[in-house]
């Protein structure tokens, strides 16, 4: 079996299939460690770390993350979501990691479990209809090699090798954002036990993340609408500074910030694929779908889709189970998780959802239930009144009330949902 891409999705599926005695080769274009964005993990990553046997090592390289804090200058308010207060899950924390270290740890672990890993091998061509299965051509140091495999896993991330080649990629126009980010020193952490939390600062045209990393480094990034970036056709530094200036609480925290390297920019639009499984291939992680990083869901979705995908591939290769059912279950899990998150993400710049997040008035106890979603529980369809449905109900009621002039109050309060 051949896996293209050795990020969290590729190394997870490779490790799980190698554990099942499948012959797995990963082709990865970079040599690790390499920089990657996506440093804030979720609690439901932890059971996967246990399964892969890397829980202690992730703890060693990570910063303990007990939750998330949302700050809005417009509301003059802050809301804290503590994972330990989620009503359904036994995991109550996660970690912030440098992806260079984390991804290397995962890739080396897949090697340890029996996968063959070829770094510095860029896949340049895929023919899905080879004699025995897919033929994949990779270039390494100027030499081309063609690999034949029974089954192909596309874990190429936002390069989306297969969806682009097959014309299956659907870009979501509702979520058309861009991001600029960098690492900084001299940015104070949040006080007390909020020290390891991710802080999200809302501002008029988007939001900022602040993620504390080891060695007193703070990762800071801004995600704004394309309109915000286009209106300010400036260089990255000026653009970033203007977003900081538009967010006074964040600007105060960054008053003495010292940047550790150049800023990086990327388009951040969401997309998915029309289908995720073909005759002899499967898409996992960002190669299948990408959604705005507001809820730090990317690595969790990459690793969990890889874990679901490992079961599908194992059964398909062994000729066990109904192919139709395996494919249908896999596709519906991924789509359900995307739908749950996108409802929230599309509305994050709307005044009503921001009011709900920031107000101390908690209609239908939605704020506590929301912690479950924020912890990474995107796949469960628990009941008619799931956490998301409660929020949608509250949103609907408040939307109707807003037509009669009602608005949630929040002025000059610092609210907390931490029980
Ligand atoms: C601005 C921003 C902020 C984010 N913040 C967070 C966050 O805080 N928390 C979070 O969980 N997620 C976050 N994400 C999302 C996260 O980065 C991804 O969801 C996650 O990395 C997906 O893992 P993956 O393995 O699918 O893809 P990747 O991690 O991108 O891995 C894909 C791998 O494939 C390799 N590859 C690509 N093309 C080829 C080729 N042709 N041949 C060989 N190898 C190839 C690449 O080199 C790469 O190593 C963020 C994303 C963005 C854009």
C-alpha cells in the first residue's frame, strides 16, 4: 500500500496499517523536521496518541492545554471554555505543539511500527488504472521512480493531489479567508491556569489565535476575510500590524513582542471532495477536506479520518465486509463532522453568534455543550438535542427576537463559562 504525504494523516494511517501487518510505503516530499502550521491540538487526539503508543512523547514536547479563551473587544468580554467541563468525554485537556517536532514524532513512529518511509520523494504523477493498481511516480534528487501499489492513500494535505487531478475538488465560497502568522517572544501568557490555553481574539474582520509553545514562544496568527486582505494591499508586515492595531486587547499583549522570523501568509478557504473513496484509493486528512482552523480541528480530523480510513483499507484489502457500506460509513462520518463545524464557522463573523459566545446569558445551556464540540467530538450524533442543535435552536430564537430589537447584553462584563 502506498501513502502520499507523511503529515499527521499519512503517518497515522500508515502506522495503523503497519500494525496490522500490511506492507506500507510513505512517500513524503520534504525531509523532516519541517515547519507546518496547525499547532493547537484537541482532547480527542489523546486516545489516538494512546493507540499509536506516543502519548508520553507528545506530553514531553507539548504545552498542557486545558481549554480555550475567547476575547472580544467589541463586547468588552472574555469567555473561557474548559475541556474538563465537557459533559460527555473523559479527556479533559490537550497540548499545543511545534508541528516540526510533532509531525516528526508521528512519522518516526510509523517507521518504528513497520512502515517504510521515503523522505525527499515528491510525487509528480499518479495513474490510477495501472495493471495491478495505482502507479505512482516520484522524483527524488533528480531521479524518477515509479511505484506500483494495490491501494493508494492520498494524504498530501492542502496540495490535494488526487482531488485536483480527478476534478473532484469543491471550493467553499462561504468560507473565503486568508491567514498571516508568525512566532514571537515577549508575549505574556494568560494568567494562572489559563497559561496553556489557546486565546482567540475576535475583531471586526476576523479573528486572531495566540498559541503558547515551549521555550516562551507564542504563535500568533490572524485569519481575516479576503475582503479585509484585498482592501489593504500592503506587505505582510503592514497588514498584520493593521489587524493588531484593530484589536486593542491583543495589541496590549503584544506591546513588547519580538518576532522570531518572517511572517507567513496562506489562503485559508475551505474545500472538500465530491467523493473520498475510489476503486483503489482513499483520501484522508486535508487531502479529503479542509475547514477553517477556528476550532483547531485540522490535526484531529486528519488523524481520526486516517484511523477510520485504516479500517476501511484493511477490510477492502482483506475482502471483508460490504464495500458499499464501508465507503458509505466513511463518507458520512467525514461529511457529518464538516457540516457540524461549518455551521459555526460560517457564522463566526455574524454579530448574533458572537453575542451568544460572549454573553453571560446561556440559552439552553449551549455554552457547556459547546465544549464537547470544541474538544473534538465532531462525529457523534448523540440525540435530537445534540450540542450543535441546542446552539442552532438558541440562534434561531435569538434571531427572531433580534427582529423585535432584542439584543443580548454583555457590556463591561468579563464572563466565564467555566462553571
Ligand atoms: C492558518 C492555519 C492554521 C491552522 N491551525 C490549526 C490548529 O491550530 N490546529 C489544528 O489541529 N489544525 C490547524 N490547521 C489545520 C492543519 O494544519 C491541517 O489540518 C493538518 O496539518 C492536516 O494534516 P494532513 O496530514 O492531512 O496534511 P499535512 O499536515 O499538510 O501533511 C501533508 C504532507 O504531504 C506532503 N506532500 C504534499 N504533496 C506531496 C507530494 N506531491 N509528494 C509527496 N508528499 C507530498 C507534505 O509535504 C506534507 O508533509 C491550520 C491550518 C491553517 C491553514
